[in-house]
């Protein structure tokens, strides 16, 4: 999965461990996400995006699954 976690993490001078603590996951999992070896669930994607002070679409720009979930969430409200 293509994402911008590393880009935004580095721009904020966050360490892997620091971002992991803020997002409620582990340093090794953030590393796997940055490398594109794992895909977070929607809740974690939002937690990571919030910690990075970005919209989820900015952090995970090419993931249609997240876009569909967000559209459905907005439609229900």
C-alpha cells in the first residue's frame, strides 16, 4: 500500500516510537506500514493520520477502501 506516513512523520520530526505511541500501535508496525508491507485497519489509519495532523486521504492517498468507508460514513450521518 502506498502511503505518506514517513513523509509526514519526518516533517514533524517524530520518531517511529513517538508516532507509534501517539497512534496506539508499535514501532515495528509503523515501520511495516511505511514500507508498504502491512495495511492498517480504518481505525488505525485515522489514528495515524490524526497523530500526523493530516487528513486520512493525505496519509493514505491511493487506498480506495478507505475512501469508500469515509464516503459511507459521511452518508450515514
